[in-house]
């Protein structure tokens, strides 16, 4: 049985979601203290990963049907709604 990786929202995390001009979120931005407060509890929070998972996360985002791919697409839609 495969072990489930435990991830934390604390400590250095890398944002792997889409970057937006009017936001402090930039793709592959490093956040030393974990998920910033303003993004906790949002779809964007699901796109922060520990550095050790960066390559795996990038592959998952590119692969349709994975959770990270879906979260990435949802983040784009959420940002579009915020701009309106």
C-alpha cells in the first residue's frame, strides 16, 4: 500500500498556479511562511506545494484529470470572476 504524503501549509511553499498581474501570486513564487493569509481557504491555497513536490506538481498540472490540473483551471476561472 502506498504511503500518503502529508503536506503542510506552513514553512516554505511554492505557488504552482497561474500568475496574475494584479496579484502577488506569481507562478513558482516562493512563500517562506506558507500560504499567505489572504489565500487561505481559497482555490489558490491548493496550488501551494513544498519544494520537494515541485516536479511532481508541474507534471500533475500538465496532466488532465489530476487534482492539480483541475485546481489550476478553477483558479483561472476564479480570477476571471474577481476581475468582473
